């Protein structure tokens, strides 16, 4: 109808996501600026100029977003192939966050970060997601948070969270130290809130997994897109989450040594060692099998 004449943005041709809603699933498309018929100027640009605001970067509106592409090798390739340092920087910061770290903001480290995400480096290097994560483990511009935990993603729908919880509970039955998912404490961590209950279950699943073998945060704390390995600066904003997570020490800061596997007194590991294999073989000497396995699991989930 005529009401369509007043819109500033129209649907583009890039599918951003699919949204389940009760018994149906709806496509979410990107948005493109619509032109003002008499002048041909984008309506959003005219509005921004009128009020002294910033115009939209139209070149990035209908491209894969670094903030929501899958954390898999094809997601990184979709961002890297845009040859955009700003887009790549957003993705790298997201990867660091999913590894339980934060990017240092001081000028000396930002120069190195800018080099990593520069167009020239992206074009000349053979950087893939596996090599990127290997580099980030010891990058000087990254500080890992000893309080990082595996928590529920707040942008995942409850049905995805519930499915992942059921899977995690089934796969904790053979692990030690954790008896049953029914042991979740009274509010705020019980079934009265799906996300906080998931924080409780996912964090303990990952904790138990780390006791038995080397863990890869991007792989082992993904759970079909339901979870993320997040630093304290992220999950402390989730209402009630702190009360549902194990062994949080608020006196520790990003960059502090990380106690060996959640409180073990036999050995102290720094952040880089924690992500590497416990048998002393650095992951950089291994193949990209973990990410290939993750791709298979993601497709099967």
C-alpha cells in the first residue's frame, strides 16, 4: 500500500538468519537504503544530513556480518573475502571474546592489531580461522580472563538452548564430579529461567571436559550455537548469571595467571597453556582437525 512510500529501508537479497517462531520459521533479510524518487538520494542519507548524523555504510549492509556469521572457517572466509579491515577487526575481536579474552586497547598494541586486520595482510597471508586462533593464543594485544566460562548465548532461541542442555546432560553421565543436571540449585539457576539454567549446565560440562583432555573453546563450548566461552566482562551483564557459575574469583583480572584447570593446586597454567594440549604438544603443531570436526557437528546438529 501507500504506507510503503514512507520507508527508508527495503529488503535486500542477503539472508541474514532464520527465526523460529512457534511452529513456523521466518527468513530475516538484510536491509538496503531506498532512494528518494525526485533526487535519487538515499532517504537515510538525507535524514542523516538534515540532523547532522552519520550516513549508513551501504557497502556493508547486505554482506555477511562479522558479528553474527558462524564461528566456523566458512564464516571467517565470508568476512575476510570482503577485504575490509573494519569488518575483519570486528570478527577478530569476536573470536578473542569467544576464546575468553579481551583485546588490549593501548596504542602500542593497537598498531599490531591493525596490521593483522589490514587489507594487505589479508590479501598476502593464507590466514584461516585455525591459524588465526593459534596466533591469538599468544598475541600481545590479547589478555585472557581467568574467570572466562562457558555460558548460554543470549541471542540463541530457547529451543536451541534446551536441545543443547539435553545433549550436554546426556554427555556428562560418564564424567566424574558431576552427578546429574537435576542438581541445579534453587533460583536463580533452576528451570525457572532457561538461560541461567544453561549457564549452570554448560559451565560445568565444559569444566568436566577440561579435566579429562585439552579443550578448544570455539569447538567445545559451541554446542550447536547455543553457548560461548565468554569473559567476565560479557556475562556479568547477564542477570543472575554470576550466581550460577563455578569458582568465580572477582579479584582476578584479564591477563592474570590462570589456575590449572579450575582450582587444581598441582600446576599453574597461563592462558596460552590452558588452551594448548595438556600433554605439552602445542596446538600449532597439530592439524585443523578440531575445526573440521566442528564443521561436521554443526552440519549434523
